[in-house]
C-alpha cells in the first residue's frame, strides 16, 4: 500500500504553471495538482484543448512531474440559475475532462456551486446535484474521476451536505480538505463522515476562523487522518495546498516553509 504526497499549483499563485512545476519539483515532489494560473486560464484552456494538452504534457516531460488532478475554476458556477449559464459551465468542464483524459490525470475536481439570492437552499442544492450527475457521466465516458471539493461558501459547506451530494450523484467522489471544516470548528468525527467518499486529499493546517495557518498553530489531526487512510487502504495522493493571501485567514503564510514543515510530519506519519 502506498500513499503519495504531492503539491498544488495554488501554493504559488502568482507563478505560471511551468514556474510552479519547477518549484514543486525542487521541493522534492513527484506529483502536482493543477488549477487556474497566469498561463492557464480555465475557460480559455478548455476552449483550446489540443493546445492545452500539448502545453501541459511539455511541462510534465520537462520536470518529471506527474499531474494528478485539476480544479478548473470557470467563470460560471455549475449551479447557476440561468440554464444558458449552466450550459456554458458544462461546455467548459467537458473540455477539462477531455484534457484530463489526454494528459493522464486521475480526476477533475469541481466546485458544486453556491447559494443564489432569490432561491431556496434546496433549489440551489438540487440544481448542483443535477450538474454533478452530468459530470459523473462525462467523467465515466473519459475514464476520469469526477469529484467535488466541499468547501466554505458552497452548497456542500458541511460534511453532511457533502455526503448527501455524493449520494444524490452516484459515482461522484470527494476531494477532502479538512481546513474548510476546521474553519467552522466542526469536529473530526463529523468531517470523517466524508472519508469513505474521498478519492483525493488536500492538506494544509488551519484552525477555527483561519482557513490556512502555520503548521505549528493548526488544529487538524493529520496523524489520525493518515491512520484512517491507511486503515481504509487508500492508495492515492495527499496534495499539500498552503495558500498565500487573506482569503478567510488571519494573515499571510510562508507557503514554502509550511509545505516543508507539514511534509516532514506527513512522512513521519506515513512511515
């Protein structure tokens, strides 16, 4: 059984995908997650599949990295109330599922969508579930896992809603990131309800009210999480994703230093 470690492009937000890949490789990683970047606009890349595939394959060959997952944050939310907007979201995601298949990614991570003014929470959730069922069929057609990252400010902002979404869209899996739930001071036992649906993991330290913080200040029990993953025979990737900036956090984080610090702990726990 092998659990691999990787690093997300978003730890180096101002870097291009190529620059981030070289940094991540220099930090000792062999796996990397992709996302929006100065050189990879999510909508533009999806509209130019051949060009995007060639570009990403070139970076992989240049660095020796294996790209595992992509989280394309498209301009239109998948559960937008406007049917034309939802059709545009599907078009963009379809492009990324094709890119994922051709580049050799394991999965495409998506946001399930958000709450909309003038609509009930149930309406927004049902609309998201319909789109996720479409995404599962698109992923199955391509041999790529369709997954959502349950996150703050989404229709799956609690573990219970995330599990419900996975059950209402059979075949949908989760990219699990405890930081989005520690932020709300949700206990480990509740967060772990998502684990059976997880096919990919993100890792950074966080605490109540602070979605990204220094490793030594965080409240996430990574040793317990790793033990749970071992017990479930998980053989995928834990992708480190410290992020800079002030989005739902108390201050800036030194992403390089904290990535190294948490990597050392995770290696110890993985044995």
